[in-house]
């Protein structure tokens, strides 16, 4: 209800003017409450290309994604968390974070997502795509798989 009202209001005032040109950036700051989530979902729905919303810190990114879920606009959105470990640390990233990152990239590439919520660090961290590996495997009966 809130999302539909917000979206209708922005369309009446011309939300298309807010969309950045492909490859450019639009900065949005200091929107109260769920305003950031409402605006991001509306911009996603008004355009024909994916939108990346890059927040300042992981807590804020998670809060915005939670707001998207609360207003019923998270269906084609994914949260791309940043890893808890740095690339040079001798520790494996948490399995849930790795899973959410893989889901976000796979959903974006498959066309199931068109709004990515993340942080600057989450956006630039290496991923299986950056290393040229596939996201999934195909398993067939009778075909042996290597553990790697």
C-alpha cells in the first residue's frame, strides 16, 4: 500500500527525470525512514535496466533491504553483502555471505533481479564472475563429479 502510493506520486511528478544515464551515478542522501528503499524500488520499476544502490555501511545496506521486504518490493531485489574477511586474510568467508553474493550475481545475470543493494566494498570485492568461474554446476545421474 505505502509502496504503491509512493510510486504513484513519483510517477505523477516525473520519476523518469531522476533516472541517471546508463553508466552514470545519482546520489541520494538523508531520506527518512524507508524513503531510500521506496525511491530505489520506484527507480527500478521506472527504468529498463538494473539499478545498484550502494550504501555507506553494511548495517545501512541490510536495513534498506529489510525495508524493501517490509514494503513488499523485494521480489526482484537482492542484497549483495560484503565479506567479513579481507582478501589477504587466511580465513574463509562465512558460507551465508558467500551464498548471498552468489545468489545476487546469478539472479542479476539470469534476469531474476534488477535491484542490487550493497556497499562500495561489497561491490568491488572479487567474485566468481571476476575470476571467470561459473556460479553453479550441473549434476546428472551417472556422471561422476570431481570434488573441486
